[in-house]
C-alpha cells in the first residue's frame, strides 16, 4: 500500500460519515414527514420509519467508524498483518443493516404498504451493501485458509 493511501481513505470515510450524519439528522425526518403529508395513509408509519432509518444509517456509520479506526491503525503498523477482527466487525455492522432492510420489507408487506419506489430503494440498498459483505467474507475465508495451510 502506498504511504498516503490510508490518509486518503481516512478522509474519504470521514466525509462519508458526515454525509450520513446529515442524512440521518435532517434529510430522513424531512423526507418521511413530506411523504406522510403527501400520502396521509402512511402517517402511522412516520415514527417507525424515522427510527428504522436512523438505525439503518447507524449500522453504516458504525462500519465507517471501524473502517476509519482500521485505516488510522494501518498507518501506524508496519508489515502486513491480517486484520480479520476489523473486517469481521465491519461485516457484522453491514449484516445488521441487511437485517433491518429485510425486516422493513417484511413489515411493509404485512401492513400492505407496498410502494414500488420504496421496495426498489430497499432492494438497491441491500444489493449495494451485499457487495462488501461478500467481498469481506471471501477475504476473511481465504486469509483463514492461508493461515491454516
């Protein structure tokens, strides 16, 4: 890894964290309230939607905080030690996000609030998060196989 790469990664992750914080604090409640104003039948879901959205974003923020800590720590470390614990922690946060998405889909279907836009968004979010989950799982598994061999 190049010398400045962890610093660039750290700055990028911090910017992404701040963007998610803005999304969580301002955009999410405003969007949910605007949707409820446009479609009064979903008004009972407003508190649940805000809590669910905040929890989902918190899962992503936790993964970013762990990634930042890992990037800062990799600057201080010499050598290329496997960082299985960091990766498993990031993967656990992302799997928590996926569990929230699945729970939201099931709840919305059970309550008959099946808006295509919402489902496309949930499915897209799940697919985007699945990419790093699968990549991390493959990396951890291959690192474990090399360590045993």
